[in-house]
């Protein structure tokens, strides 16, 4: 599939759900894309190809719950590396490191097992959607706190009008489908 064909096919399969989870938000629902075997595989293969083309050396994938796990795990399998889950507080069973981040109102946090990333390991961060970038920025900081090196950040969808890339300035970023 050419890059243009893939872009068109993925857009067809990304369902926009208005006013979810709250009024004014147009939610990009990737479940139809995940349900279409050839498109799901093509999306994961395209992400792997972009990593290879960019020459990123990747030792491990790290990805935030919940939808980041879906693409992160598939991509880790495809790349032949392991995967480190990043979760909301209190979900991981072993000792964790935590990173707090600001929300519009209040704060939130992400956690990762203390042995999920080793010093010097090159980490690919993966999520389904780059929106404001707050979540991924916290994940970057968490990986770096553990001594990991962020090799790149990969997304299926980017909402460019929310300027999430600004929060990831200085890090290599790609997305398969951009909404401007
Ligand atoms: P962010 O604003 O980049 O921190 O986004 C937080 C998380 O919510 C990301 O992991 C995205 O997967 C998800 N998210 C944010 N906005 C949307 C949206 N409009 N559609 C689908 N997922 C979203």
C-alpha cells in the first residue's frame, strides 16, 4: 500500500465521536481501524518502517495505557523488542517510579516499574493519539528519570491543532495520520 493509500484507508477507519468524553471534544475512535485486519497490520508495519527509515536504534518500546498498549505491544512484537507499560497510579504491582503532570485543572501522574527501563536503553514511546502532548511529555520524563534515552515518539494520529509537538520539542516524532 502506498503512503497516500494508507493515509486514506486509515482516515476512513478512524471514527470521530463528537462530544466524547466531554462536550466540545471530537474523539478519534480507532476501534474500527483495529478491527480491520489488513489496516491494523498496515498501520503497525508502517510505524516499524518509519522507525527503520529514521535510523532509530530501539531497545524497548514504552507506552501509556490504555490505547498506547494496543499499538505499542504490536509494534514491539514487530520490531522484535520488549515492551514497558506506563500506567495510571496504583495499577502496577511491583515498585514504581512516578511522574506528575499538569492538567487543565489539577494534576495527574504516570507510573512505570523501576526495572522497566535500564540506564542507557534506547526507548521508543508509542501512543495512539498525540493531542496536547501532556501525557507523552510525562512519559518522556519518566523514561529519562530511569536513565533511558528517548529514541523517538510514534503515534497513529496527531491532532496538530493542539500543538502536542511543542511539548516534545527536541525529540524525534512521527505520526501516520495528521488532522490540522
Ligand atoms: P494528551 O492531551 O496528548 O495528553 O492526550 C491524552 C491521552 O488522551 C492520549 O493518550 C490520547 O490517546 C487521548 N486523547 C486525547 N485527545 C483525544 C482525542 N480527541 N481522541 C482520541 N484520544 C484522545
